[in-house]
């Protein structure tokens, strides 16, 4: 029995980790509105909902609907506690119950940035039909007594927030107005002036259930739980988010002001690049060595999405770093990479006595090989350092074969370029070069003579910018060599110190590629010129022949 539960738990947590990190829980085409109203909640109808709930929902939300299922401790944010009747995402006024359609919307499309997946069978194979979604909703409503009180029905009491008509479309003027409101209403005190969630100075905010709140980074659309469309954002300003410090602005701001504010938040959202190959920019002079060097403006960016490390124990599905934007610049001798990622706190302390001991969890494959979201590790300031690592194969292999993306293995090691904030804070570059032969053993730092990378870093306005530089070619057999014309595999590991991340408790990406364009050989130009002459000569000969025959 223990083994069966462990296997199920592992599957649930792995799927949850992907949903948390990549926003797979809320596809944009999920149904917002049902085709028909909710059927009558007869005893038989509710019983069918109970059966579905026990199979599909209880692992997270608990048998009693109190949000304390077996997977709950490993999720941040935690699953909803239905017994209190406190629901965050609604179209009703602050403090009110949701409508049936509000519940249907959440169950159908899920919640971005959380473990709550979509259940719309039209867009996910393992989803539920509309009738089954209504059945499980009818059962969920039995957990909170308030749903049985007709006097609190938001439709009957007129507590719905109506979406205004004739609102202006997105424009620069509307965004500018929204920015002014954002500053005047002091939204930046929580979300930061760039919207990166860096306004909060400490983890002193908690929800109604007593769990710490990490302010949302509104520049990452997949992190906005209630939806990233401007209409969704407007509704959050109008209803507030029950159970959290996020208030309703319905009385403080007019409809037009809330609409302008929503459009400003929309304008802050990062637009992801689509390329999987980083085209390094060749420069005539020195490669840029500082993050603020103007030369970086001409380099092509590539966004690399990261997820929690759930391959090996200790598994972690609540990553702090989910996106790193990379640029590369090179000349005949050197290559430099610029890495930028959002991080609300500068963490430049690393306490060795707080390092997590993997022996505190059981062996790989057991249900508790995941690290709990709270209490198992300190997710606190001044505990662990921020860090990032570029990962390359130690030896270039032509074709599709690559080392395992989690630290390679004994036969295919990886070359790590690691930057550590605590080292950089001590007036050092913070850079360290290491070799890894699999996740089963720590990466081994290379000798002092082999340390050839340098780094420059800066943290500003909730964002790290780090430049890593090295000679393109070295004499070390464990170093990746940057030759022209090769698609060189590259991936990223990242650690957010105040999120408790260190060691294998981290976020990571899959393999991407960096490419240094090969110079065109002179023989190509010679062949092209010869082709022009031959083609021209042949054409001239044919023309003359045609003229002679006509004569």
C-alpha cells in the first residue's frame, strides 16, 4: 500500500511541478463560460461529483476539502481550502462568494502559476466533460456551509462586478495614464516599480491561512494566476483577491482608472523570444565585459525557460527563477555571455550550517523525495546565495547526442561556468569553473590554474545581470571549445537564495544551442564568380548561335 501511494504521489508532484513552472495549468483556449447553466444538484448528481473529487482532486485538496491533501505540503501556493468559503478568483465584490460560473471557469481553465490544472476535456485529453465538471463543483460547494444560504447568493443580491462597456483600446496614452495611477495608488510598494515583485522588503505578508505570500512578478504572464489578459487583470483590481492582502480598488478608483491600470500592467508583460538557438554577435574590438555595455544592445536575445529540478532527490517544484534571457558576443579570441533574470531580493549570504542534508528525505523514488514548500528548508533572507550556472558539454559531439541535462554523467561530463553572489560581494568576480559527471556527486571545481572565466555582475530593481567571459579556445580537455560553425549545446541552472535554493534544490533548463557563425571561405566567392562567367558565356554563345541560324 505504501508503495502504491508513493508512486501516485510521485506522479502527482511531478505533474504539479511542470504546471507550476511552465504555466501548463491554464491553456488560453480553455472554456470560460459553460454551454448550459449548472444542473440541479440532486443527491445523485452530487454523489457523482464526490466520486470524481475523490479520484481527481483529493490528493491536493484533501478528503475533507480543507486543502490538506497528501501533496499539499509540497505546493506553493497551497491548494484551496474549500471549507472556509474563501475563493480568490471571482466576478463578485470583495469578500463575496463566487458564482457557479466563477467556479466553472477555474475548474475548466485552471490557475496559471499553480498546481491547479485545467479540466476542460476539449483542450486536455485527461479532462472532464462539462457535465462532470458541474458534478464535481456541486460536491465542492458542500464543503462550505455559506453556499447553502440563499441570502448570500451573489446573483440574487446583486453583488456581481459588471464589466463596463465602451472602454478605450490599448494605447500609449492609456498605458501612461495607468502608470501614473500605479504610482499614485502605491501599487509599487508590493509589486515594485517595474512590476517584478520587488517592492516587498521582507517576507512579512501572510494569507488568511497563515502561509507566507510571495508577491507576484506581473511581468511574467504565466505567473498571473487569475489570467494575464487585460480583462482578467481589470477584474482582479475590481474584486480584490479574497484571503490575501490584495484589495479591491472598486471604491478607490473609477472604472476608467482601473482599466488604464490594467493596461499598464499588460504593457509590463515580457514577450518571450521564440528562437532555440542563440546567435552570438561578432564584434571587431573587445567583447563587452560589463552588463551596461552598449554593445549588448546589438546582440540577439534568447529566452530560456526553467523549471524546478524534479529529476533527482531532493526534488524541488517551487522554483524562484523561471526565465533567464541570454545574449552572447565574441571576437577572434574571447566569448562573453550576458545572463539576466528577475529576482526580488539580492541574496549574497551563504550559511553552510543551513545547507539541506539529502539524508533528511528517503531514497529516490519514495513519495517524500520532494522538498516541502515550507518548514523543511529556510525560504528566508540572508540564508542562501543567489547563483547561476551556464552548462556546456565538456567535449563537443557532432549530431544530436548530448549529456544528460542534469549534470551529465561519467561518460559525458559537463563544463559548468558558475557565478555566486556571495563571492561577487567579496570584491571577487564570483566566477568558478567546474566539471560535473552526474548529479550523484557534487560538481568538482577545477584547479586554480584551470580557472579561466571572469564575471561582472549587478543587481538593480529586482533583476540580476551577470556577464561571464572566457577565451574561446583553451588547453584544458574538460573545457568546451567555441569553434565557428558549430551548434554548441547550452543549458542553465539557477538558484534563488531567499527561496531556499541551493545544491540540487534549484531550477534548470533543457538544452538550447549557441552558434558562432563561420566565415565564408574565399573559394565560395571564386566558385560563384566562375558560375557567373560560365552562365554569362553560355548565354552569349546561345544568343550568337540563334542569330546565326536566323540569318
